[in-house]
C-alpha cells in the first residue's frame, strides 16, 4: 500500500464519526487512519461496532493509530476528579486501540497557558507525572504504546523530563508541527534535538504562526524540509500522521510528501511499525 517510492507509511487523522464519509478517500490515497475517538464515542461504541471497524481496516490492509479524547481534560489539574476522569478517558482510548491492534495512542497533557497560575509549576508537573504513571502502567499491561503530544507548551523540557522519568515504561512523544509553530517559544532545532530520542510520532499540518489552521503542507509558513532534515540527522523514526481536516488539503499534503522533494528524507526516518 506504500506508493510512489515512499517506503514508509503515511497516516492521516480521521474522526471516528467521519469514517463513513471519508474512508473511501483514505483508501484511494493509500494512507492509514489515526482514529480520533471522542469521549462520547468511547462511551457508546459497542464491541460489535469496534470489531466491524477492525475488520474494515484488516480487509483494506490498513495499519491504524489512535488519538485519545482531549477536550476539557487535564492530567495535571488541581481538581482530583478532573485528573481521574482524564486518566479514565485515556485508558478507554488504550482499550479501543488494543481492540484495533493499533500501533500507538496519542494524548495531550491538558497543559494551558494558565496551568501554573493555580499552583506552582512543580506541583502541576508532579500531578501530571502521577497521571502518566497510571496511564503507562495500564497501557503497558496490554502492550499498547502511548505518546504525549505538545500543544500549548512553550518549551520541550516537560516532555524530556517525563520521558526520562518513565524510560522503563517506554513513554513516547508526538511532535505536532502546527502546535509548535503557534505556541512554542523555543527554536525549532533546539526543540527537535531535545525530543528526537523519544519521538514516536509526528503530526504534519501547517499554519501561519497565529492560529492552529490545519492547512496542507505547503499552505503555511512551516519549513517541513528543515523539520524532516533535523529528524533524519538525529536518527528519529516517528510515525508520520497528516492532520488535515479538509479533504482537499489532505490530497495536497499526500501529493507533496510523496514528491521528490520529500520522499527521500522521509524514507530515512523508517518508523517501527511492528
């Protein structure tokens, strides 16, 4: 299913509620699904529906990954019940991924620009790490890999600290290019060099640095050639997931990533899809 000289698979984000109307395009493009499963779907999906989805992917020789719910969740919240619910939602996404034999579960920490106002930074981070410990213990019991994604974080230090703390539990990272371009305060090269040893996935979409627009690869001002070159130099091997919500953007992004400009760089990344 890999096409046009690109040896590694391309994944693309898709809401579980959109699979009925967008799956045909995924099949035509030869991209694999990263299924975003929202909280409502996790609460209502039946085992029969999950098995049908697993069968659909198998019939089309598709690998899959999962994106956990994130709205209103916070793994470092000062409210214990919010933290408990956040862990519960991500654990349910792990269950969903296990049922699909998915390669990875991506999730957010819930950090925002106001997270450190309610209590000291160290306290918020400690609560986050306690939540991560629960998630990793649960995912590890099923052999499911999980990866923490950057959103509003200004610097990579919290990610590096988390991965060092949970090295034995195999915590991975997901680098979201669009989120970085809007919210990060750290130079791209410094961020990527810091997280490269722990990188398991990368979300590819563009913007102009002021809003999370989810544009096609060539639609904003992100230098993806530089991103992939740095990752190749650091011998990173992330799964590559395109996060375009509009089909035309997805078609354009796939075309660009399979072009001569990019496919050699991407082939040097070679993620572990076993």
